[in-house]
């Protein structure tokens, strides 16, 4: 049997190139090697401030991005988390065996509290339990994540192990698969990761004009104050994007031109803008086709929810029987 994979993204806006190279690109490879379930985790999106009117729209936008990027419903199961209520039912059961001290040590809890001190809630604290339930409800073997999510996967293993010890072997202990994609930084502030909710991100669906509008003012090597100043491409965020998006000969040329002041940063950005636009041209075309066929998209989600609920209900029935609820 193929290993089972689960992964999801919060519905906080259209996906950007950081999401693609940091996660989606790896998902596309995994769906040929494993039994994959990919989700839009909207319950998680409720733990930080959000606009209820925008929630449905944002969920749909992410689904369109998944499909346009190459998530194939014939190979993978695509769901919206809230359409599979077994996730939250299992989360409650797992919450009853998870010590609060385990949750308080998770770094993202402290980060979110600092970011939104006016929005500290129980859901924010128990977020990792729901994440564990997302994974364990399908008895997932592998969870593709970035390094910042490793504490969540470790906690999911601890919760699964505690349940198995208390009630008998039920869940496999999920293993992380570190995403090998590039860590893409914000165009506005290269010290921070590119974000869907903040500025400084290039969306997969951006037109060539929108890509250039965002790249033109992007931060570069601070040493290059004029076109005649030599620079150091290795400390420039734009050059780091060239290493992902450009051909080897272009990368070499850009580095040489920067070091020897053969052209300015705008010329460098123009080459990058064209390469990004060309890379995601097929994505934009496919996304527009999907936008014109909402019934097809809704059918994919219905079929995905039905398949996911069948798997989830089997796990939940087993859990209820072992915990005295069945």
C-alpha cells in the first residue's frame, strides 16, 4: 500500500510563489508516490482575526490555486476541512488526553499571542490538537512541512503515542517530510518570509504587469545606491529569486553584471519579472478556465469530502469504540 500523506494551507488569500516552491511543488511529486489528502484548513483560519464575509471567497481562491497548480483530483483527495466534521470530533477526544503544558510550549502559540494580543482564545491554544486530528483522522504516515512546523508534528506524534498507550494501538506515528523547496523571502523585507496576508508577495495568479509593479520597488543590495556601484549578489533577495526562476546562464550573467556594475537593479528585475511571468503562464490560463466552471470545482470538492469522510468515519468509529463512546 502507498503511504498516506496529509497537508493543508490556511485560507488567508491567494497562494504566492513562496507557497508554491515551499510546499505545492513537493505536493505535486508526492501525489504520484502516495495516497494524498490536501486540505484548505478553514477551522485553523478562525484562530486569528478574520473577516467572515471573506472566508468563503478565500477558501475558494485557495482551491482554485491548488487545482491550477496541478493538484489532480484523480490522484489526490482535495477537501475543505470544515466539510469533514470528523476532524473536530476527533480533536475534542484528543484534547481530553493532551496536557495543557504540551500546548503552551509550542512556539507558534507564543508568536500568535504576541502578534494578536487582543485575540487570545482557546482555539489558538488548542490549534496543535486540531492539527494532530487533521493528520491522525486519516492515519497519515507522512506530513510534508517546513521547519517552522516541526514542533506541531512532534506534538502530533506525542498525542498519537499517548492515545495508543492509553487505549491500544490505533494511530501510526506520523513522520515529517521536510519540504525541500526554497525559503522565499518578502520583497519588502528580506528578513521575513513571503506572506499571503502581508505585502511583499508575488501571487501565482499575478499578471506580468502586476509582477513588475511588485518587483520594481523591491529591496536589493543596499550597497548599490547608483547604477555605477558594484554589488554583492549573494546578499540580494532578487538574486536569490533568480537562482530559483532563471536559467543557469542568466544566473551567471546577473551575478557578474551586479558585481561589476554592468547594469542596474531595474534591469536585473526586468529579467526576473519575465521569467516569473513565463513560469506561471500555464497556471494563469488554467485558473481562468476553472473560474469559468464553478460547478466542476464544486463537484471536485463534493467528491473529495465524500471520500475523506468515509476514511475519517472509519477511524472515528474505532476511536469511539476504544474510548467507551461507541
